[in-house]
C-alpha cells in the first residue's frame, strides 16, 4: 500500500468517540451504590422495556456519575468565569438533552437519569421536561397540514422551546412550559409544567439535537451542557414500536377519551398492520432523515441490542 493510501486508511478509522463494551463501561461504576427499589424500577419502565437492577448498575449508574462530574465541572468553570469578569456568580442549571427514535426507550432513560442524578449530593434538584409540550396544538398542525408529520422538526414551536430553555439556563426563578396529554394527543389548554431553578434540567425529545434551521442563529441543542443519544438498529426499533402499539391498543386505547380509541377494536392482525403503516409512513422517515443524522452531535451514545439492553457506550473524546 502506498504512503498516501495508508494515510487515507488510517483517517477512515478516526472517530470523535471512544467506544466501550458494556463490561468495560460497567467497570467504571463508582463504588458508591445508589440502588433503586424494584417498585421504583417498575414505575420508571416504559412498555416492553425489561429494565432491571443489573442494567441500572452496569450502564446508568456510571452515566449518572459522569453527568454529576460534568455538572460539577460546569459550575466551577462558571464561577471562575464570573470571577474573571468581576461579576457575582449566579447559579445556573446544568442542562442535558436526551434524543432518539420513537420506541427506543429514551423517555425511560430520561426518567431513570432524573432519579439517579437526584441521589447525588450536589445535584438533588432535577427536573425533566419533554419536548412534546412544545408541539403545536393539533388545530394548528391541521391548519398547517402537519398532522401526518407530528414529531418532525417542523411540528414543534422551536422558538418557544428555545425561549424556555434559555430562561431556565439563565437562572430565572420560575419558568413555565405547556403540558401535553398522551391521552388526548394534544396540548392541554391552561395546563403548565413549572420549573423552579433546578440543579439539573433534562430535556427529552425526538429532535432535541437538531442544529439551527436555515436563517436561525441558535438551536436548543446549543444550550445543552451534555447530550445523550439512544441508538438501536432500525429493524429492532420497528419491532419495539409494533409491540408497544399492541400493548397500548389493549390498554390505553380502550379509554373512550383516548385519541386512538378507534384502534381499540382492531384484531391483532389489523393492529399489527396499522402499527406497521404508521411506522413506515411517519416514524421511520423521521428517524432516518431527521433523528439519526443528529447522533454524531451527541456527547454520549447508548447503543442497544435487540433485547433493549445497552451493549456499547460511545463517549465523545473531542
């Protein structure tokens, strides 16, 4: 091989991430254990996600410790910068973004990190907000012809989300966000989530790692101190989505107030066909064209196997 060819081959393996197997990552776990009870795990699990104590100990406890270290480092840098500028340091929250596909388990991971981070002494107040609250109301989505693109970047009020995170990040005493109901599949008028100066704010959503849009100088991802992307093979996520749809069809969809109540009487075969249709028309294109391309922008990537267990961890080194 020529010198030029060898150089090209070496550069082809250059990556901004260090990749660790689950076993190597688990070995980094702190000696201080912060266990969750089985009851707490049950409350945190999403549909079809076999979250257990081993997964928490091997994967998420080290993640929470790493986040805790990053948060402490950010606070120290903020104090030093304030001293340099001759200003009085004002405490600001450490903001974490959690991204990934529908049905990949990012909501469960966000809830779990909230619980684990709150158990560390210097980050006791942790708030979690999902970007669902910043979807345009269904009436507005319908007006814009976007009901079939719910969850795509253009279906969110990105300016409102940016204003919300900016206000929290700047240390505002109280910041309010809209409330989204998964039962009605819509924003609830006059209902709000209130965030009051947390130590850590976790923002979870499909497209939170999106870069600024054309003509926009800033995106919400620019305000994050740390970002997590939950990754898996497309075929596995598609199967998880179908399995979750069936569980919802047999459960939550039976509620007459559910937006999806019309699916509650489908046969299993019909329900699988409907799940496949929704996945292939909406969720898969969103994953392939909008969500997965942001994976390389994450600080940490959690890669899942077909059983929902994390098998590899990629941590950004540059």
